[in-house]
C-alpha cells in the first residue's frame, strides 16, 4: 500500500470530482446517513463546492487511486442551509472554517487517515486570515434507531480527541433521499466546533 495525502485546490480539485462523487455515494450509503445518492446530484454539489475561492480537498491516494477525501472551505462560501444558523445568531461568518465530508473506503480505515484529514484541513484554516473556529455538522440519529447495524459506534469520541465539542443549540437541516424512501426528507444536523486561537 503506497498511501499518500495531498491537499488539492483549484484545477487539482476539478480533476478528482468524479472520484469524490463516487466515494460520497459509496460511503454515505451506510449508516448513519443511509444516503441514496446520484452522480448527477453529486456532480452539481461538488462543482459548487470546488468553485468556492478558498475550497480545499484533502485526497488520500493509494498510488494513483483516490481512496478517501475530506473537504473544507470558509463558512461564508457555503450553501445557505449551512450558513443560516450562523446568520440568525449574528455571528461573523468570516471567522469560521467549515469541514464538509470525510469519506474513506472501508479497506483504508483505522490506518490514521482520519486524523490526518483533520490535521490537514486545520492547516488550511490556519493559513487563512481571520479564521478563529473550525466547524462541521453530523446527522442526528436516535440512539435506539433500529436501522443502526450491530456494534455500530458513533464517531463522537474520535471527534472529541481531535479537540472538537458539540455546539449546543447549533443545528441545521439538510435534505436527502434515504435508501428505500420515495422522496427527499430533511435531516437535522448537529454542529461541532473547535477554536483555533
């Protein structure tokens, strides 16, 4: 296994959008997201993300193959549904850096790449003037949801070890179609935060 991480920006991001779209569909199909994705939607979403002036994708490669990726960009460059709770509270958008998805093929998990994804994205955030806090959001699921696979462990402790904490009262809604559903539904997402200063 010849694994390497590379922080991609601009045209480098564009070259890997198709691979990232497939990874998102593959990984988010599992619990807790149960996302029934399509390449058309993914292409539109990722193109918009990549066009953000300061967006970055941290790609994990095995040789030339993209096996994992993690996205990040200033919060001010994100979609309205992500930004809305910050605007409602009168928070300064330019002080926040938003982490999007982290997706990794199953065979490459538990090798330390998740930690490196966080470190690389935080490094991007620290290079931008005015950024004080990194944030991301995760889907809220009931602990008793019977759709959860046996032995499933949420990533909360992993995130806490990275220095992140639940931002109480800060949530947003993101819509997607779950596996087996006929139409899209809104899912509540909980924000987590880490102050860099």
